[in-house]
């Protein structure tokens, strides 16, 4: 069966019309689905074994659009339903796809679309502080908002309760000790055993989707770089890719390579830091400091060669803002030569230590079936048997010229997630070396040309957390009217709730760190 | 009279040098992890800073919460007074034996656990419950190891027991070896070190001791921190002087006292390095492994006692 067969099957099973060719949306196809068949679409897609990728709504003055993106075997499809402003109700996808739940709550909160049969009526992104019928992504809602003088407390979120003798509740956050982002975790526990964990996010909602409206391409790229600081390169890349596809702008070969080098550098920096942080959470401080040292050396070279420790704003629409000179190429090669044996040695030390092994193995087990159900991405998915990587399965330049190895494990525990990240780090070294070797000559950017008409585009990038999907739509003046970046954290956060079950309370920090969802990337 | 003065001086020395010992451990630890180390006197600076700061009290804090820092500090100082540091046969050692020592520490723990629950935060209660679980398993081990020693020396008085080992010559007693390992394991657990607890963590959900004192600030926190430094030193002085008492002053001449100070300083430095090496190569164990760990320590101390009965007490 060819990869696209399922798309025809899906299209024929519901009342739908295939849209005219949309080059900006490649590799996805657009399918208009009638509102009544929206639920059926999910049911059939589920039967066909599709993965639910993303969902977003859009207020177009004359109608409201709701999109859902599905994927199977590297072929994407964007299903779209048109709704009238007077009847903004749509069947929910959540009964078939657990992954859709929070996304639909987000769309309900911000766009004001009601999803019938959605099992969860509680607000998600839009906390209690917002007025009942204030939908920030509606066109009539001012970007500045209308904040009250004093924000009412967000204290009545009805968490799932557990009853029985000896059951108690532990509220954690949203403000945490240490330098991490705000998010609330509610545990129901008996003794040290976790019965249930429920997350409550949205504390770092910045209105990214709203303030993107009306921006030009360069400003949007900068905004995308601030969705989540730790994956600024991947998000900017995805946003630029979407804009470039929408306006059919070619990017110079050299820029593709430099983008990939930066993206791999970002992957290495975060993996190194996080492996160390996992070790710190089990009080193996030696490992923490060693990995922190390597990460620091790594980011310092990024700063020296590319002008920014996290390489923020180095990717611009049409190319990149910074070039690599021969000396810089040598410095990167030299650093990899020096770092590789150190990383290998440290990973070996951590893997050989019985007390670490005892802490990480079987801890935070995510069943492969559940992982697939939740659509988990990146190393969280790959540690639970999900063999998917955008770089290999839907290759975009320059990865279409490279062979990408994807480490996959089935153990699903913290140890497996750490293993995946170790393997990805070492493989990223190899990728950077190959990219540097094959770095083509030429210019690093083509001038940006705003599209002359209303156009849409999607960007798909494998960030270090996993697949990032970014949707943009330009208006006829070449300004952004809709921007939706789907960070992989949307699909990995729910996995954390599930993998904590039957673990002990003090193992939460290490489980959380092994997933390391982005609060900011999720809250938008 | 001079004896009491000596006892007072020894106790003061104990209390005053406890932060120095903590500073030493911190320093060695930083070195072992390839980090730049803070000054040896950093703990003093931290304590001074905390003592200067105001206290923030929760609305629901009762007298238990306010009294606990003083109770814990006092009981720990009293426990320190009982332990021979540089000289033996001081009058303080006659008023209390090892059972009282364990009692002092137990009383401090009891109040600390109450204070953890007093405010009503989830973390405090969690810390208290974990601390009591560890305490309930660790105290018997502590008693058993000291009893092993007491059976050889025929006394539960620490000073006399130490002097028994000191004057018994260099005899290797298998029972002492068992007791030594048992006591070291329990010392690690009781003072909240890796692999039982991590004194340097910021992760509330993993904390034991730190979770109970999470709501404390200012001088209250200073007293509690200081008390835990003293407690750490109590355990290590116990280990040092019970199992290797050489150098401790039996008389109160200036030379022997100076030698006593030097000896205990060297022993503590050495033990500090051992502790750091242990903490550096180990990750913290899962909480449900702690009973197994302490069960093993108990088994060792029991074996120590049996060895004494079987191998060492015949022939009298």
C-alpha cells in the first residue's frame, strides 16, 4: 500500500472535497470535511492507524476554520471544517484520539469553538481570570486584551479527586524551587505511591498566536524564536519553512546546511544538559557537573561562531543571518573530536553505576501502546518503540541528502529515554561532521518577498524534543493572519501523567526531567 | 571544678567547630566533582547571614513550630556534650550514657517531625512521615551497634567504653568491625546524606530532612541548620572515638589536650573524605529501598553482637 492510499480512503469515507493544490501545505494534503462528518473522520482515521498530529482553529471574518492534522507513514493530511459564526459546534476527536483532548480545549478556550462529546469541560489554557465569553483569538478581541486591575486567583480548577482512607493530595507548583518554568502538578497518593497525577498548565500563556497577527515575516521569525528558548532554532526554522513554502521562496543550499548545523547543535546542547539534570535528580552530582561543563563549552562555541549561545535569531526568512568561515568549521570539528570521547566516557560511567541503574530502570514506564495512543514524539516516543523522525521519514533539506539513524528502544523507562538522548547526541556529532564536510558554497540568504495573495504554509522540523509543526497564513498584504506552532510538548505532557502512575512520589522529578516538556512551548 | 570547665569548653568547641566540619565536607566534595570549592568558613557565613535575617512565619504556625528550633538545637547540643571529643572522664559523661544520647536525638527528631506537620503543607507532612520511617529503623541499629561495644566494655557509658578500647591495646575484634560498618551506615541515614537523602537538593518531592524545615527562615533556620551540622559531627566523632580512640586525652594536661585536638581533627578530616567518596560514587536510592538498607545495617549490628557472644566472650 502506498503511503497516500490512506488519504484517498479517508477522503472517500466522509463528506469531503479535496482542495485545489496548495503547494505551501506540502508535504500535507488539504481536505475539506463537512462539520457533521468531523467526528467520523477521526473514527476512520483511527481505524486506518493514523497518528493525530495537531489541531488548531482560525477566525476568518466570514467563517471559523478548524483544522486537524493527521499522519501515517510520513504522509500528512490537514482536514479542515468550516463553521458559521452562529453555529460553532463540532464533534470532538477526543473520543478517538486522546492526543486531541488538550488541543481541542485550547481551541475551545481561545477560538470559542464548542466540541460536542468532548469529555472534559474544564478550561485549559484560558484560566479563570478570563471572562466567560472572551475568546482571545477571535478577530474582535483586541491584542492588548482588557486585563482587570487585579487578576482574580485561579484557585477553583476541579482536579480529579481520590477518596479513601490514607489517600492524600500533594499540590506542587506553579512556582517551583530551582529555575524551572511554572506549572501545577496535583498528585493523589497513598503513602508514597502515586495513584494519579494531573497537570495544570497555561501559567506562561503569552498570547503568541495573537501577537503574531499582523507581523511581517522577519518579525514572525523572531517571535517563533521565543516560543520556547531551549528550542529557538527549531521553532524559527519551522516558522521560516512554513513562510518560505507559502511564498514559494527558494533557500540557498548553504543556508539549509547552516540551519541543520545549528539545529543539531541545539539538540546536542539540550541533550547534554538534560542527561546531566537526570543524574542530578538521582543525586549523582558528579555526572551533573560534568555534563553541565560539556554543555557550557558547547554553547560557548556557538556564541563564538554563530553570535549567540542558543543561536537565537540566526535563522531568518529566506536563509540564515550568519555564515561559517573555514576557521569556524575547523573549530567545530576540533570541538567534536575533543567532546566525543568525553561524552562516551561519561555515558559509560553513568550506565555502569549500579545505584544509578537501580534508580532509572523501570522508573516512569510508558507502555509502547499507550505511547502510540497519546502520539508521543521525539525521545519520549522513541524510548517507547515509536520509530518516527521527521528528518528521516519526511526529509526536508538538507536531511534529504543524509542518512539519519534513529535510535529506538522498547523499555519505555527513564533509562531508555536517557539512552535515546545519549545515542542522539553521538549521532548529532556525526551529522554535524558530515554537514560541515559537504557544506556547499554560495550565498546564505535570498531576499524575502512577501506573497502577493493569501497563502498558507506549514513547516515540519524535527526539533530536539521531536516533531514541530508550524502553520502560517499570510493575508493579501503579506502580513501574518494566523500562526500556530505545535510544540512536541503538547503531546508529551499527557504522557508524563500516565507514566507516573504506580511510581513513588520522590521519583517524580526524575520522571519529569526525563520527559522535559516545555511549559512555554505548550502554553503559547 | 576544672573538670566542669573542661566539659564546658569541649562542648563549646564541639558546637563551634561543627560548621567547620560541614565546610570541610563541602570543600572535599567540590574537589571530588572537579568544581571550584567555597571557603572552609562558608557555613559560618551562611549561619551569620541567616541569624541576621528576619523570620517569616506561616499564619497557622503554632507554638510547636516556634519552639522546635530551640528544642532541636538544645537536644543536639546536649547530645554533643555527652560524646567525648578530645578528653575522657569529664563530669558530663557521667551524667548520661549512650541510651540518653539516642534519646536526645530522638526528642529532637520528634519535635522536628511535629513542626513539619504543624504548618499543614503537603511537603512538611511528607518529610515528617519519611523521617519517622527512617528514624524508626535507624535508632535500633544505632543502639545495637553501641550495645555491641557495651558488651565488651561492660558499660553503656561512652567515656568508659572509649577508654576500654583505648587501654585494651590493638586488638582486632570482629564484633567491632560489624558494629563499625553498621554505625557508619546508620550515620549516613540519620544525618540525611546520600544515598538516603540529598542535603543539596531543591526538589521538594524527594526531600526528607529538608522537607520538614522547608517553611523555616531566619534565625529558626540558622538554628536548625546548625543543629544538623552538630548532629553530623556527633555521629562522626562517635565513629572516630569508639573505633579508633587513639590520641584522645585521658588526662587534662595541655600536651595531651593539644594532642587530643589534633587527633580528632585528623580523624574527622579522614572520615569526611570517606563520606565524600561514598557520596560521589553513589546515586540516591529509591525511598522504598531505605528499609532494606537499614535492615542490612541492623543485620550487621546483630551479627556483631552474636560474634561477640560466640567468639569473644568465652574464656572469662
